C-alpha cells in the first residue's frame, strides 16, 4: 500500500523541479512580448503590460531570416536522412552480419563517441577546403552524415530481434535491403524515431560547425544568425533583448512541435530499452 505522505512529497518535488526547469522558457516568452520600455524597469515584471506581437515581425527583419531558415532546413534534413540510413545499414551489418574484424570495427565506432568535434575539425576543414566545399551544403552535411551514437543505438535494437525473422524473410526471397527496410526498420521504429529526433535537435541547434564552414550570408544558418544579430547590437543587448528572445522562440518552435508529435515514439523506445 502506498504511503500517502511519500506520494505527496514525490508529486510536490516533481512539480517543483518542473517549474524550475520551465521558468527560463517562461521568462524567454514574456521577454519576447515586452516593450523596450519594460526591459529598462529596475524591478522586472512577470507579465508584459501589453503583448507586443510585433516583436516577432521585427525579429524576421533583424537578419536574413528566410534565407537562414532555408539553409538550416536543408542542413538538418540532409543530416537526419543520412544519419538514419547509414545508421540502419551499419547497425544491420554489426548486429546481424558476419565478417572478419566486425567487433574491432565496432569498437572503433564506439571510440568515436568520446572524440569531441573540436578535436577533428582542423583536418576535416582542410579536407573540405581541398574539395572546394567551404561555404556549401556539402560542408554542412557530409561531415555529419554518420552518427556513432546512432549506429550504437540501432545495433542494440537489432540485436534484440530474433534471427528467425530474418531467415524467414530470406527464404521468401527478400534481399538484404528488403530485410533491412521492410522487416527490421518497422520493428525498430520507436528507436529510429528517437534517433531522428535527437539528430534533428542536434543539427538544428548546431553552431560551431556552420560558423567555421560558412563565410557569407548566403550559407549561414539560424544559430549563426542569432549570434550575428547579438554582435551587431553589442553594448545594447539589454535594450534589444525582446528581439533576441523573439528570434530565439522562432528558432526553437520547430523542435517543440517535433517533440510533441514524436514523444509517443520516444516513450515507447524508453519503455522497450534494448541496452542489454
């Protein structure tokens, strides 16, 4: 039988933690809706006197928002597509394939998890430069086409699937790609969806790599645009914080929408954890 006091305490602590974590988002939203005069008040207000929806329109004009959005979408979709497909094929090979050095190669994949991006960006940048890919979509997408974490996650999922399913499909004449995409992928859909969300968030929020791989507004992405806007008003950030926050909300909105629609798959993946 549940202890009422313990249950009440847990609920109270959960609510408190939720409020603490939600407060920065709440503050960002109300700041985005405030007038510049409210930002200069000595005592901060916890709700705008009048919602200034025009701040969002001003954020669109603060930098080439539409062009940067297109670049961000192309980069994100390209990376997610490649990471999912390369991850599926590599995970299939590492989990169900038999070839010399399989486990050693997988160990190298795991080793890539501990290597920070900043460690390898110099040789990769030199390679991109020699290929004349700097300031192109290739430089934004190709270096992140494969995800070591994604390969590991999908491999663990595939290992939990009985080999009899694959053998039955092969008896029916299915090719390796048909087995992978028509049999294994639907069975691993919660994990695939979770990986897609993780990849989307990582790519959409990427800042360091797009910053060093692009040098013109034609190829900049939204995160770099926010930084450029902040630098352009250096010293006056307090007076323009409503514009910065408005632009930030517009940027994170797709992530929020994606998470709302994909949360059931994420919960399913967590409930059927395959880290065994």
